[in-house]
C-alpha cells in the first residue's frame, strides 16, 4: 500500500509539472512535426508519436497537459510493473524501494514520466516484456514452473518496445544472451514458444522497416550515424558515466553499477541477478564505449533502459541497507525533486524571479525550454503563408506556437521530420517568413535571396516571459519562393 501512495504522489507532481510548464525543445518538435499517423517517423518509431496524436484527437487540444497525459499515465504503469517484477524476484519490501528509486530519479520520474519522449513508452513496454519473460521462464524468489503460454505476451511487449525506440534492441539482445548462457533457461529454447515470441516481435517491427525502405532508410541512417566518426576522446566514458549518474542521482547510480558487476561475477547460477544484469549490460556499456570515437555527442539518457533493468537489484539491496540513512536519503531526494519541479512550474507560470534570463548569454536562457513561444504570434505578418527556420528545433518551437495556423519547414540539410511533413518543395510560390538565426542576418539574406522573387527584412519576433524578453528573433520576408534552397 505504501508503494501506491508513492505512485499517486509522483503522478500528482507530474500532472502539476506538465500543466504549468511549456513544451521543451524535443517535445515541441515532436508535437509540431507529427501532423498525421504514420508507420514510422524520422527520429523514432511510431509509439510516442501515436500517443500524443491520439491524445490530441481525443481532447481536441494541443495543450501541454493534453499531449503529455499518456506519458504520465504510462509512468504509473511502469511503477506498477516494476513493483510486480521486484516482488516476484525478491520481496514486497524490495519492490517498494525499487518503486521509490524509480520515482525519485529525475530522468525516470520527470523526464520520461511526464515529457513527450519515446522513453516513457519504451520503459513501460520493456518492463511488461520482462515480467512476462520471468513468468515464462519460471524465475522467481521461489522458482516456479515455466509458463510457456506467456511467451506470446513477452513477444508482444518486446514488439511494442521496438516500436517505441530503437535502443530497445540492446535490452532484447541481452535477454537472448541470458537465455543462451543460463543452462536452465536454455532448455526452454527447445520449445517453439520463445522462438514464436521472437517472430512476433520482429513482425510487429516490420512497419518501421517498411517505412524506412520507403523513405531512403532515413531513420536508420540518422540513428546509426551516431556511432560513426573519427574523433578520439579516451576519457569519454568517464564523462558519460558522470552524466548518467547525475541524471539518475549518483547515490542510485553507483549501487546499481556495483550490483550489476556483482551479479555478472556470480554468473548464471543466480538466475535473477544474471538475467537483470545482462538485460542492462549492453545499454550501460555500449554508449560509453562508442563515445570514445563518435563524432556525435552521446546523450546521457540513451543508456537508461539498461539502468531500468537494474532497479529490482537496487530495491533488493536497499531493503537491508542502513534503514535510517536509507530513509533520510530517499526522503531528501524525493523532496528535492518535488521542490525542483514545483519551482520550475512556478517560474514558468508566474515569472517570480524577474530578469532571471539576464544571468545567461542572449538566447541561452534555460527558460526558453519551459516557455512556449506563443508571443511570436503578435508580430507575425498577415501576408505570410509559411514559416522557415534554419534549425529543426527552432522550427519545432515556432510551429507549436502557431498551432497549425501556418505550415513550417526547415531550410538546410538537417530537416528531421519537417522534411517529410512539410518539404520545402511544397511551399514553392508562397510568401515565407525566415527565422534568420543563428548567424549573421546579412549573410543569411545573401544566401537565400536568389531563391525568392524578393527578400526583405521582416519584423523581429520576440519570445516573452511575463515582461521579460527571452529571445529576439530577426526575420526575413521572402516573396514568391522560386527555387528550393540549396538545389
């Protein structure tokens, strides 16, 4: 029952946070660029896009709380699944502490638990697949007979995980490795059921493959390209692990890593820890290794599916760890997270710290992440028929502010989903307002002037937060787009 209260309190906090903060950069982009249901999308498979589209259709609104609601509900589902998994593997007390760890971790609780991101659906699907797999294999604190019929559920939820985010494949590869390396689990491979589960998961992923094949493999190329490069940075793993520790909370991250190493050292004889540690192994290790040579910055949240799989181990460890110290740390962590969320929501809504953005370089204020750019509508010229940004994330913010009033595209090579939903070629002979940032406005004007019949300075658009100006956006007004820029 205590776990229920933790989940309820965390859900209320997420609802408040979601209602009183604007959409972040990635959220604005996803909501603005996804104007229709598709078999897949440029950045990620379909699950998160369909969730926010479905919520918009149901409530006839694009308000932050509306598009975020499915992700908040899924975080409660993830908490319940985590409790069931940990209680099965260890004890109900361990399950309680696993749920506490999940809900006090900033990346799981706030980022994945309330934002429009693919990670929330991914976490719920992976946990559901793990729970079904545990029952199919008979792995529990007191081993039970295998239930082969649950392989179908495991395959279905594995398919949903793949439809959420590509790095689900790393966790599923860990599951295959655990099956092959555990003698008891390996016997189950003599049945058709686990192979049927794998076939089902692959079949569910086929729409994403079909979409990529129909779109020049754009998504696969984009995501796969993050592992390429010639940059050499031998200390990258330390930086990446440090970032992951901050996202998770260092006092959660360090025990999880130690517990994973311990479970790997014990080997498959201890089936519970062996399975959990192998499920988390590839995400935890791979991205830190890739960071040594990758030319792309490794984002710290990419490895979190691996850490998610380690939370039952953490709950079991926390159950008997210095109760007084454990309770104090958990309470302070939860209070700090709640305070931070409410502070951010209050600042986004009330602007009770005037001039906060002055502490940051122009255009770099973190408030631009939590404030929607709605005030840019005030000076939007009436004869404009479309808007073009030079960066996909600026296009996301301005498009969300416009609420589908005008089509938005991206000039340049890095168009992301806007290159599919609003290709520049679809805007020929229209009057287009160009957001002339970043860079020198005169140089931008010289670059795009040959593509229009006439290109002249447009009105400056301002992003306001109360009475404070967060960002001034210079613009250029192009009359009659004659050529697709860059061709």
